[in-house]
């Protein structure tokens, strides 16, 4: 069973990046799938991560071919 929400640390493991990278994505990429609970508790939506990651890689590939 997949969790409904991931912590930033768990999302970093899933994506294969560091925690600071995930925080950077949260602040710089408006399409990154996250929610803020309360004042400071950030959670990532795991069911949207594969689609977001696919779009990111597709964009990176397009940028390389131009």
C-alpha cells in the first residue's frame, strides 16, 4: 500500500536526490506536487511524482536537443 503523503526526506529518497534539492524544487518549480499542512509542515504527493518526473525528464530532453 502506498502512502498518501511523503515527508520531504522520503520524497528525496524516491527521487534519488538530496533533501535540499527537494526544498529547492518546492520553492522554484510551481509544478512540483506538494502541500503545506499548517504553518510549516510540507508533504509531497506520491501519486503525482511519477507524472511530474516524466514531464521533467521530457523537458530536459527537449532542452538538450535544441
